[in-house]
C-alpha cells in the first residue's frame, strides 16, 4: 500500500477542520472510499447547516487532482508512495 497525502482547499479545509490527511491506498478508488468514510458525513452536515443539501459522495461534488492532473485525464488509477490528492469545492473565487 502506498502512503499518500490528501490536501483540502477553500471551504473543504474550513468545513473539515484540517488542511490535509494521510491515507494508505493502492488505487484512487480506495483512497476516495476512505475519504468518504472519514469525512463524508461531516462535510454534508456542514453544507446542510449552510443551507446546501447534496446527495452523493465527496468526489461527486469536488474537483480532485492527483499530482496536479484531474482524475478524468489520468491514464492509471494506481497510486504510488508520496502521491498527493488535491480536493477543491466545485467553485472557488469570485
């Protein structure tokens, strides 16, 4: 299993109360499942408190990059030691 870092940005950082976490996973799907288990209900609760109701998992309403590349542009879903997932809310700035 690869030890990876997940970094949270903008509202996700604020709502989750942390800027990063580490996980052990071999594939992106494994990492996303762990993130959902660890943070999914907390994030949905914070969003509902702000008047936003979302169904689905964290990855359904996040922009996710692996080492700077969006997940849909990756050639492989395998993770290696030291990889970094970056998670952003769907819209930031203004």
